[in-house]
């Protein structure tokens, strides 16, 4: 049961990250500099809360599945999924802080460059979520 719940959490994480990377971010970059920044701020706050919770839940559930079954694929998926936390804190968070510090009326090409960079960095979160989902699926089918 833990494994299937871990798979659901990872798939939700990956799906949300995929949506952000391939729908929301391109649409945001289609806006002018000010509107793009204004859109990013609340979207980031909501996405952070959702994805952080899914990463932790998916990690704990995957670790529990590994503990119960001894199947190393559950542990591998758990580690990959929770790797989003240090990646976000160490690599993405500095960009987040810069973007959060920019007042909407000060948005310009520099804020757009940061938003574009943020999108590229977020794409790696999408990949981590996808890899964790595949590992969990593989474990569930083993």
C-alpha cells in the first residue's frame, strides 16, 4: 500500500512540475515583463507549498515501501524525489529570492532573464519527478 501511495505522490509531483514547465511558464513568458513577474509571485508560492508537500510525502511513502519490502527501487525513487528539496534550496532558491525582491513596477529585461532562468532550473525538478515516478512504477511492477 505504501508503494502505491508513493507512486501516486510522485506522479502528482511530476504532473504538476510538467504543467508548470510546459504550460504555465511558456504562457507567463508570453506576457510583458511586469505581468510575467506579477504572475510568477503567487504561482510560485502556491506551487512551492504543493510540490514540497508531495516530495516529502512521496519520499516518506517510498521509504516505508522499501522498509516493508526490501526492494531497493522504492528507496531509489524516494531519494530521487526528495532530491528536489536540496536542489530547490541550493540552486533555485537564490533565483527565487532575487525575483521576490523585485517590485512589479521595476520589472524589466533583467527580471525576464531571471524568470527564464527559473524556468530552466524548474525543468530539472520536472525531470527528477519523472525519474522518481518511473522508479516507483518499476518497483510496483517488480
